[in-house]
C-alpha cells in the first residue's frame, strides 16, 4: 500500500518535471524569437511567417502547460 511519503515524493517529482518543461518551452520560445528577428533582418519573408507560426504554437503549449498547473 502506498504511503503519504510516497505520494508526496511523486507529487514533488511531477512538480519539478512541470517546471523543467515550462523552462524548456520558454527557451524554445526565446530561440524562435531570435530566429524571427534574424530572418526579418535578412528579408526572408517566408521564413519569418513559418517561424512566427512556430512561435505561436510554442505560446499555445506554454499556455496549455500553465493551465494544467493553475
């Protein structure tokens, strides 16, 4: 039978995993923003549009992850 200590340990591990995922999503978003900026400076309109789409999906993932932990 599971103990309260085991439950607390599992919950803490899940919290840490969620925090790590949130940090990874943030890093991906930062990279996408940098790539958009670089592509814009190069005048690569099609690339900019594609990267902005990726950036939007990253923000949706961040919002979904935040909603799970609210």
